[in-house]
C-alpha cells in the first residue's frame, strides 16, 4: 500500500496506524484533540481517571497483538486481600457473596444463549425472575446500560460470562490506559506514522489512497454525510471521587437492585492517586428520561452504605455523563454483524467500538481496525494486479 489516511487517534485509530505501517503503508493520522487516545486517555494531574475502558480482557487476539509488540506493559495486580472486598448490594443490604443463581448463570457460555430473545426472558425461563434480575444488573460491569435485560440474550451472556470468569480475564494497565496509548503512539512514530494532533478533518481526503475513519459513530456519520450510521449505546454517569484512605473500604460494589458499579481503582494501582488517598469511580447507567442528578443520587446511596464517612473524607469530586460508554449494544434479533459495516466503499473504512466486528469492549475497536487495514491492503493488491 502506498498511502493511507486515518481520521481519529484513539485505540482503534492507533491500532490501524501501526498495522498499516507494518504492511508498508505511508500513514498519516489526524487527531482533533491535542493528544491521541480518545476515550482511552488517562486524565492528567494527581488523579488517574479514565472515561473509556479500564480493563483489558486477556486471551483474545488484541491481548496477544499488544503483547507480541511489547505494548502491553506492566499490569496492576490485585492483592488477594482486596479481592475479598467485593460486595453485592441486594435487597438494600451489602452482602459478601453473590447469589447462587447468579454464579450459575455466569458459567453458561454465550453459545447457549439465543440471539432473538431478550436476556430477561431467556434467564427467567431457565432460572426464575430473581436470577434474571440479578444477572442483568451484574452484567452492567461490561455494559453500563440502564436495562440490560432488554438486550439480546447472546450479547449480554457473552459479557456476563467473561466478566465473571475464573481466573478473571480482566486486567488493569499499571498507571492507567494513558500509558498504553503512549506506548502505541511511540510505536507508530517508530514505524514512520505521521501523527497530526489538533487536526480536525471536516471532509474526506478522497483520491489520496484509502481512508480509515476512527471516530465516534455520530462524528463518522457527519463526516461521511450518512445519517444511517447509527447504533444503540448507553448513557452512563461517571462519578469520580478521591477519598482519604480508610482501612476496610470495599474494592467493588455491584448493585444487584439496579444496574450500577463502584470500583476503588487504587486497590490494584495506588499510583492513580496521591499517597493517603484512594480513587473511586461510580458508574451508573441512566435511561433516556433520566438526568445526571438521578445517576449521582444512585451513586451516593451506594456510597452511603459501602464507604462509611465518604462525604467527610472526600478531597476531590467530579461528575459527568458519558454517551456510548462501552460502545454498541445489540437488541434482540441483532448481532455485531448487523452494525454499520467496516467497508463503506470507495476506499473508505469505518472502525471503532460500534461497528460490525466481534469482541467485548475495546476488542471491537481492535478487530475492526485490523479488518479495515486488511481490506485496504487486499484492495490495493487487486488494483496493482489489474494495472
């Protein structure tokens, strides 16, 4: 390939850039922000918060791809004592152990779940309404959707099974995802990729080689002038707190009464906050008719039960609403194959976490980026043969 242009410098765009450069392409990447990373950035300053993904799931192709290139870097191990501080909020009380029905449901493989049926109906038929409710709420760890039970049973079960696997598939980058992005940027530079930051692209550079659009789906729809580029996603309130350290605070609180998740990220990575402080993030899905205040109120109720004296211990606080927190969600009757296609024709390719590619969370971005570059290379070879 002679030349390839990438619009968007998040995880998907950087994956595409490195892959294309390895294939011999002359790559230019445009990033509208002053630094690459997209939702995989880690905030600057004393508190290493993330808007996008925190966990990296082991065993998949993108884990292997990063590891082979020395990009994975050191991981943040969870001390065994902290792992025992997982709590479940159920019937208004905190519990140390999950319901047995929930444990059994996490063991089911995604292949056992139907595509055409919603998760709630499927699990209710297998194990009863209560297990269906608990399992849907717990799946919020990998969905952050206000009503996971209404989504495709196959889609939710894949995420529930992987989130509840033993040993855990989820791992954390030491120092935050921002350091992974820095390593990917350095590798792209080494491979000769030209990275243009603060470079907003308002029209496609057609006729100059293949173009990979690696932006959020709404931005891609505007850039391509295609309003059909839509897919369902979720809205999530991100409620970040820095608290003065108190011995005995839980590591995780999973709300089984309503989808919600609180995690103390300094349990595995103390570097994310100054000494004597711990970084906590509450992630509360909200429905179309709910506000940020509704999500914050939900988080405060959980904090009141799980983190004694948290209000007096708070030294920093931030609240935000995130759209498309974890990418696409599939309704009953749909799979990843029904999402917007990677190949848009005329040498334009679409990548990201809401497009037609398999995987969980950031794996979708990775898989779509690899697919886009593979298609571009294949098309280039065919064109050369014809010439």
